[in-house]
C-alpha cells in the first residue's frame, strides 16, 4: 500500500462511523466499507436493487450494482444489518423503490467521506483519519473479508475487482504462524513422528521466500532483481534450480538462472508449460518433469541440478507481463505453495516496474516513443473530432479511483460546450474550467476510461506530450531503454486497433543535476503529497492571480481543503529542504545576483 494512503483498522473504522451525524452519512460509509461500493455505484443504489437468495434455510441479501448505462454490473453481498439500515433510511426519507437512495453526485460522495474523516480526526485526535477516502473504505472492505478467510474469488466478484491480483495490496504479508497454518494440511508440512523432530521442508521453503523479499528490497536494476531472486531461491534446500526468462515481443530473449552452472531451459513462448503460464496468467506445475510432456524442455536441467518437480510462474505487475520464473523442486509443489509462488511472481513484477520507474527518473538517456491514432476510440481524439477543436497537454497527475487528472489547453471550441459533452462520456469522471485565456482555455479533466495516454501511463510510461486535433491524436512518452517496446505497443494496439507507433528514438537528458534532484524529491514525497503539489502547479494555484482556489483544487483531487493545505505545506517544506539543504552559505546568508 502506498505511503500516502493509510490502511484503516477496525478501531479507526468504528471511530469514523461514530463521527457520522446523519443517517445518510452512515449509510454511505457502510456501503463503501462493508459492501465495497465505489462512489458512482453508491449514487446509483435504489431500494429495488436489493435481492435475496436462500441457502440452507437462511436468506441472504444481495445488491445489484449498476454501471453508467444502468445495466447490472455485478451482485454485491449485503450484510443483514446494512440491508436493514438501507431499507430503514429509504422508508424514513420517503424514497420510492425506483428512486436513488443517495441522490448526490459521485464527487459529492467522495467529499462527504473526506469531510467525515476530518471531523473524526478532530474529535479523536487520530490524524490518520484525515486521509480517509472512499478508496480507503473499499480497501478496508477487502482486507476485512480476506482476513476472515473469505475466498479471494468471492471478494473480487462482490467488490468488482476484475483480477484476483488486484487484491494483492490489501493482503498483509504473512508471518510464520500464518504460513504454518496455511501449510498445515499440505504435503509440504513436516510429519511429526514419536520422539522425532519435524522435517526440514517447510522451514526451508518459507526461509527462501522470505529471503527473496529481502533481496528485492535492495535491487536497483532489472538484472539485479532477476539475479537476486534466483540466487535467493536456490540458496538452501527448498529449490534446486531457478531461472527467469524475459518475454519480449512473443519470444524469450534472455535468461537468468541459478542452481546449476551450465543448465538452461530452452523454451518457446507459444508452447509447453511456459506458454500455458503466459497465456493463462497462472502458475503451471508438474510432479514429474520426466513424465510431463509440457515440461519436456526441463529434463536436461533437471538432471544437472537434481530436481524432479517444477513450476512455471508468470512475472507480472498486473499491467505488464515481464516473463516467467521457473523453479525446480526435489519433491512436490502443493496447492498452497503454488499460491505463494504466484504471489512471488507478482512481487518480482512489481519490483521490476518500480526499479524501471526509478531508472526513468535518473536515466541519462530514455526511449522516446510517439503514437498516433485517427480513430475515435480514444477520449481526446473523440472530443477533438466531435467539437472541431485542439487539446494540448500541460500536465497529468494521478487521481482518485484509478483516474488520471489531465490539465489540457483547449482551442477552437468553448470550454462550456466541451465540458458539458464530457460530463456525459463514460471515460470522464469529472471536469472543470481552470482558466479562460480568451483564445484558449485551461481545462482539468479526470479521465478514468479509454484513452491512449492513460493506457500508456498505466503501463509505466511517462507522458510528455499529448496533442489531439480533429484529424488525429498524438501521444509522446518516455520509457527506460530496456523497456519491452513490442509488448507495450501490443498492449496499446489491443485496446486501440487504429494506434500506430510512428517513431522510436533514444533521447539524451542533458540536465543530469535536474533529473537527480527530481528523483531525490520524488523519493521523499508521499504519493498524495506529490499528486497535490503537481496538481496545484498545473492548476495555476501558485500563479497570481490564482488560476484555482484551494477549494476547487481540493474538490478535483477528492479531498477537503484542510487536507489539501496539510499535504501542500508538507510537500512545499520537502521541496524547499531539498533545494536549500546543501547550500554552502556564510553568516550573511544567500547572496542573490543583481538584476
């Protein structure tokens, strides 16, 4: 979980509920924190959406969750007391079955929760509650269910997470007792004989997985991530062999391995266990490399390293598949170990993403990729074509609920017309006019749906330019020099068939000091502080006269004004500290140059 978002405890959640002053406030909190609804979903709830299901003579309640076009997207599980509160509130305020129970905008739902967090913090002295948002409450919902042992597939289904991996941030790393309990009924667990000590298999496997986590913490390059992972796995008795193959444009182009000096696995991406793992996104295992044809390519390293069973594990950060991790085991791979290996593959993938982003900040050279589309599937392309106007990017900031907050200059159409049209588009969560310059306007648009720039940003690219005209949309991004460009292009063209990569070039960064300064500042800022500072800059908050008020900026980001000022002050302090800390000045202070 990011540093800027606090994980709610049960005590903190109860403090939040006690701070509610109206039945509507409490219902909103419970729908997010106990039913797992998003702000837009809360604003669409109607009494007629409650349904029942009988099982073993017990009646359970569900809530039909609707999407933008009013179709049912999923069924959320409705705890009995929340169902009672919803019905009671609807009767009390006179809401008909086909009317909305919480008849406010999604943005107002977000602000209601943020205001409640401020109130709860003031009353209890728990400043962590100031950062509470609807996203925090959904995280609490997922953590509570997963912590009580609810099947992750059920949690993903009722909460609207499309992939099980999306629940990873809500699961705390297990301690030894947790892992022992998880392994207790598997063949990996030691069998205690009378007057005999437990076998070593479990402790060895657990120690290696812990060692990989420690190794990843200090890795600074992708090569380092892969080599440290393999070395840590084989440094013990649990795994006899480990290797990582990088996936690039449909083929494997490199390998890192440990456990047998001359042993490698010669595999193809379109067949066997590795192909199955890539295609399904799931771990592929076998009990006998010798007998399983899907693992035929593993037989030579199995003889060299001395293992019989094996597993092929996708290495992914949920957006980008980096390759496959293979392990050889002298024994068997039980279901529980398969789950832990799947988690390891995601951890390695996320670490690769982090080190590449860090390298992008510090790199002397980057790859500059330019994409163009003439289709209207991408939001900015569709908007420009619809209104005969032009959009040019000023800046982009991460927003709430997976949105990106774009600051774009609009010319050729009125801001009012474009914003009115954008409000009806499913890709846009919110929008407003920041400043009218006469011949052009600065708009702020929170984009949550389909757009080429958002798709690239979601996969780790840094968006440098975005220009959309009635004829085409052009997006220019920076990526690290070792980025798998073919896979990135494939991901974009899968979503937008009309997109083309029109140029790729390596670009030097002349100002190394500036890049290093930005990287060091980025390390010190929390995610929320960085987002607030960047949004304030692009929204003209620091200009005179100001382009945005604190209230407008807070509303755009989805926090209250006091919280905005808190994050902004802390971010400014870190910025100034980074700028002035190493100044070599005498007693007289800084000598400013003459004008």
